[in-house]
C-alpha cells in the first residue's frame, strides 16, 4: 500500500513537471512574421532566419542597428567613415539594394538608390529585428533578392510620455536624442 502511494506521488510529480515545462516552452517560443507574412514559431520557419530580441539588444549595448547587424551570420556591413556616415548592408553577398528593409512592416528602402542607409538608426525604441537570409522576392518583390530585414519598434505605454538625452564624447562628438509617445485604447503612436 505504501509502495503504490509512493509510485502515485512520483507519477503525479513527473506529470506536473512535464506540464509545467511544456507550458514554459510554449510561452518562450519566439514568433516571427517576416518569413511567411504570418505569425509563425521560429522553429517552424523554413527560411534561414535570425532574430535579435529586446533582451539581446540590452545585453549587447550597441547604440545603432548597424552595429547589431555586424554580428548576424551572412550579413556584411560597410560604413564610409564614422557614425552617421553612409552605410550599406549586404545579405549573402547580394547588393545592398537587394536587401529589403521594413520598419514595422513598411518599406524603408530609398526609391532612387534602392538600398537603405542605417547610419542614423539607433536601438532606443526597437523591440526586435528579424533578418531573413536568402531570396524572398516571391513574397516581397525584387527588392528582397538577398533577404529582408524587418525592424519592429516598441509599442507606446498607456498615456503620454516624453524623454530627452544628450551625450558628449572625445573629438567633439555630440549626440542628442528626443522621443515622445502617446497611447490610449483607441490610438497608439
């Protein structure tokens, strides 16, 4: 009798552990939109994809998106000079104008040049970055022959918020930032 009670208690504990770990796995599975144009779990995407989430952005402590993209496999970054100078991103050796850049799902590529200049894009309000390597022209057109970079920004907190900051560095380097947001149940900017 004591043995069957101990076996039942052990089985119950194992079942509870399996259920809790399954629930945790479901909660932490990253979701991507860029690869299939619909919400898909990261481990179910057939394309070669990298995702930089908000935690990774905080850990890496990079000021610009360009600096974050340097660490992504299959992505090459060039910059003519220091911060704020003309920059280009190449995915899998394709030209920079064959890399489609989306910001919150809106095309950001320059209509005249074709590419996107990441020089002044900072990481301050970015929730995550999805990078799909390889041809995506069936979904996105000829701008996506090399791949797609989708930058998803943070949603505004409820209410009105504003912030400003200034930074000074060596060699008379200066940086000024200002941001504002408003959100209620009907409106979000």
